[in-house]
C-alpha cells in the first residue's frame, strides 16, 4: 500500500493529537481504569472517529490507509485499552451502516461519529466465544417490541455504550436463526456488570444481562434471521485492524527497547554494543517487516475489492502472525529493559499484559487456523 502526502499530513495531525492529549495522561488513565468521555469529542474533532464512514452519516470516506495511519499513531501512546475503547464503534457501527434501515442509521451513526454517543458490539456469551452459531441469547417479537433474554460477556465499552449491536437468536438452532438488534444503553431490562482483566485497564469491559429487555421492533438490523453473515463479514474488518494494532504495538516495543539499549550501560558500554542485544533487535525487526508487508498487501486488496476466500484465509493467518509478532516483541522488549521492563509505566510492560487479548479477540489462533483451512479447501 502506498501512502500519499495526504496520508502523511493526516499522520502529522494525529501524532500531534496523541502527544498533546493522550500520551501525558495514559498511565494515569490506565491506573484509574477509564479515560475521559470528552476524549471521544476531541478525537471526532480531528476526524479520527469518522474515517471510512459515509459522508451522509457524518463520516469521511477514506481508503484503508487512513485507518492504518490512525492505528499506528494512537498506538504510540502504548495503551491497547485506550485504543479498544476509543474505537469500539468500528466493530459496533459497521453492521448498522451495511444493513440497518436509513432511519436507524440516522438515529445512531452521526452522534457516534461526532463523539456524542458510544457504540459497542455484543456477540460473545458465557456459554461460548468464537462459536457464534450456537449463541443462546433470544429475542421474541411482542407487539411492537423485541423481548431479549440472555447474557453477553467480555464486551468492550459495554458499561459506557449508548448503543449496543447485539446478536440474538430469533429463529431455530444454528446460523440461520440469528439476527442483530440495535439495543439502546438505557433499554429497560438491561443490566451491566464491570469485569476486571489482565490488560486493557482503561477500557471498560462488561457482562451484559438481558432480562425481559424491551427493544423497539424497528431496531432490527438487516433481515430477520440474516445476522450470521453480517457478523462474519464484520469480523473481517475487526481482524484486519487487530492485525494492524498488533503490528503497531510491536513497533512501540521495538522502539522502546532500542532507545533503552542505546542509553543503558552494561560492562562499560551501551547495551546495544553487545552482539546478543543487537541480534534480539534484529529478530524483532525481521518479524515487524514481514508483518507490515503482509498487512499492507491485504489492505490494498481490500480497497480494490479483492476479498474472496483466499483473502479471508490470508487475513486469518495474518491476524495470527501479527499477534505472534506482538507477543515476541513485547517479550524481547521486557527482557532488554530488564527490571525496568517489569515496572508499571513502561509501554512494553503494559503491552506485554495486553498481548493475550489481541491473540484471543476477534477469533482465537486455533479458530483462525481452522477458518483459513476451510477457506483454502484444506482437509475434509
């Protein structure tokens, strides 16, 4: 993928935003377990939230390169929780934009892209994660409302979201009985419980409980029983940006380790003067470069509309490769930083804690391999 002067100008503006509004506060926000809601307004003001969305809905049509740039620059602050929370709309809104009625789109999307409302996606359930076809949360039509019962878990922005894109079972078993609903955060019968986790501290994560939760009938997203395909297509966008995020955070780890190795003295010389340290850094760089070229190739194919089965398979494998690159670079960075790498406040320490959620979110490594094999016709 080629980046233009316009991409670079956008990069410069986002970098300035991160340096002024995020980086000085991110450690404090992480320890507090949240970041200010006002940050959504600030991010919207410089065009971060609307990248790639229709202009009619308050967005800015743009190629995938702009999202890659935004991901790289936001990652410089070293907080996956900040990125997950600030951009949770990028998995919550696409089904509404792709399949929602015009009225539903206007009701939800512009306010989210303006930073006035928060959007989240609710798919995963306590009874199962990646096996979407077996979800149990039900929705039955009662007059002019859907009545929803069930639970969703590990929901990013689940506590703060004003709109939840929720997968529900409206029909029989299997993928053919699944639909999507846009559930208001203040819907009667919806209860939310905060969850404590290993990483992503400043991003709220919730258990959602629906007990006779009433949702207007016109909040159905797309066709009745047609939600499974939309969910699968939405996963593709999520996985691409997870790969981009993993690469960006791996780069942050490399840069922090390199900076430390140049400054830290051991046995009378900087760490970087020792061959073993230089080789660690080159092992990191090798993985970074392979991931970057793979990511950019798939992003280019996406913009060209070349997203068939082979692309989906490549995307699944890229997601695994990128998160493994992040895991390797975070581990090596902490090792190079030594005791300092174990201290809270370094970027590498935080990213080290956040690796596993990237490897699990959007589909585990095992699921990604199996999906790739199916797309390529490998096996039975």
